[in-house]
C-alpha cells in the first residue's frame, strides 16, 4: 500500500509547473513508485513512461529517437493533441537524452504541450557528460530513504503531521515546539520502536515489509551487488571493482568520523587521486556525502577536514557485520548510527525549503565540536546528537561555546534519549530523538 511521503507537496508542486522536474535519490527509495502513484491519481492525463535501465530504449535514445519514442507511446505527435506527461527513469544512464529533452522542451514549452519528469539514482553529470543544456529549465528535488515519521506511518494509521524540525524555524515561539511534542506523546512507543529499526536497518521502504533479520541481510546484500554490477561497473574509469568494495568497507567503519585520507590510502594500497575519484563516484551515486566544517566570522583555528557519511544504516550494518541493536550498543558505534539517521532527517527538512541549505559541522583544533550546523537565513541552528539519555557536560560546553561565538544562533539543540526541556539561561533546547518526526 502506498504511503504519502513527507515532502510530497514540494515535489507535486514541481510536477504541476512548466519546468522539467528532476527527482534524484539512491536506488529503491521510491522515486518511480511516487510518480506512478501520482499518475494513478491523474488518470485523465496522457502519461508516457520510459526507462533508461532498459537497453533497447537506451539504444533508441542513442540513435536520437526520443521524439519518436514519445509519439509512439502516446499514440499522437507532440503538440498535436493532449498534453503529454513524460516520465524518464534512470536518465543518467543515457547521456544523449538531455540535448533531445532540451530541444523538445524549448519547442513546446510555450504551448504547454509536454511535461518532463526525470528520475535518477545518480547525479546527472556522472557518466562523463553534463546536463548543462538543461540549465534554467529544471527544478531539482531529492527523495531520501524513509524518515522516522514515514516509517512509523507505514505501520500506524496516523501520526501528527506537524514536524518538530519545521517548528524550530520559528525561533521566538518555543511554545509551538512544546505543543508539537505533546501531540506526539501518545505515539512515543511506536516512534521509539521504529527509530531502533532505523539505526540498524536504515530506511529503504521495501525493508519494512521484510520480517526477519536474515531476510533483511539478503535484501541488503542483493542491493549492494546490484549497485556494484549495474551502477559502478558501468563507469569506465572505475577499473578495480574490488578496490571500490574495500573502500566501501572502510567508509562504513568510519562513518561520522573526520576523514583521514592518509590512513585510508595506506589500508587500500592506492593513491590519493584514486581514492578521491572512487569516493567521488560513491557520492555521485547518492549513497555517501561529505559534511564540511562551518566557518563563522568570529571562529578561528578550526578543523578543516570533512566528515564522511555512508548514508544508509542498513548498508553500514551489512558492511560492518553488526546487525543487532544490542551488539551495536556495545560496539561504541551507536552514536554514529544516530548521527546518520539524524542527517537523513535534516536532508528531508532541507528539501522542504525553497532555498538549498548546507549542512555543516563545527570543530576547533582543541576538540570542541558541534555535530551539525544548519544555516537557514537569517539564523544558524547547531545540533548536538547523543544516544545517551543523560545530559553530557562536554556536549553542553560545546553548544555553549558555539552560541557564545555565533550571534546568529539563538538556540542550541540537544538531541538525545532523555526528556524534552528548555534551558532558557543557557539557550539550549533538549529534544528526545523519538520526537524528531
């Protein structure tokens, strides 16, 4: 059964405008399912679905036949009848398609005769080509794995729809935040249960339907093999698939840590340039991201290296072999898994903003660190994340130091497993992680 995505209104608004809508996200996060469900609610429209994963369709596009493919599927010429809504899956697999899209779009855009909706599991410039020809013509959106709210809604009939993170932007109104947490209290057991699952298995939608841990491991292993064989192997400049897989193992172990390229290259036995290239492809396929340091005007002597995150906790579980919550808690890695989950929540939050926001972290050379710093002008939002249910003095000192040095940060946010509270004197709001939904 289809469940509504948390950011559906943003994407649907894009689908209804004149521009080319681009929806990017890793494989199996529900991009195609989202569009198919949208089409099912608009059956009066003329829909055409193409998939560049299919070799025969990719071959025809390479022969510059996109116009003919659309007309054949629609059973009418473009511009000669009803408006055609064209969905193209995995568009990055066919570099030749973008110039053809541009020509068709420019020819008919003023007549409102065609709408392109493009999906992809990699950035559009992955395969040695550029989608610059579509500059000024596209609206770009990202669809992530399920958030905590989406995961809980999959099993529950309802959960309050108002987001805790959205309430933070009204920095003067802490009552709004308190009210939203109160509304979530009846759902606390369900939210805590689903959060535990997300820390171990991540938020790929299909995993929610798989009952046993063993079956989940099989699914994730098949996912990884498909990714390596279909996405990575198709990249001509990746010549050593075994090295790429070994890099994934190391990145999984180091998720959430400040990057140390020297140690990684020594472990892999490769050059820094090779590591940079391979890691760049991992990021381009939307499974990895670097979080760069936040540089404030008044802050000096900051650590400049990024922190790297393999974005799906399920893949981290597979690659590290830690697929049990109790073992994960004993391993000392549970904090980084919580950071990884919260990063996904932040990405979904940012997608709801009309302006793309950067996610950073802050760390001084003396070791004072804030896990995530978000700039949503005119304010800055610092977050400390911990799996503990008690308040850690070290993390409080970090937030207080940041707040003292950054006037744009009115509050610091402490995400943990304890109770909701507001410390007005120190300007710190304590938010239980189950409530970040």
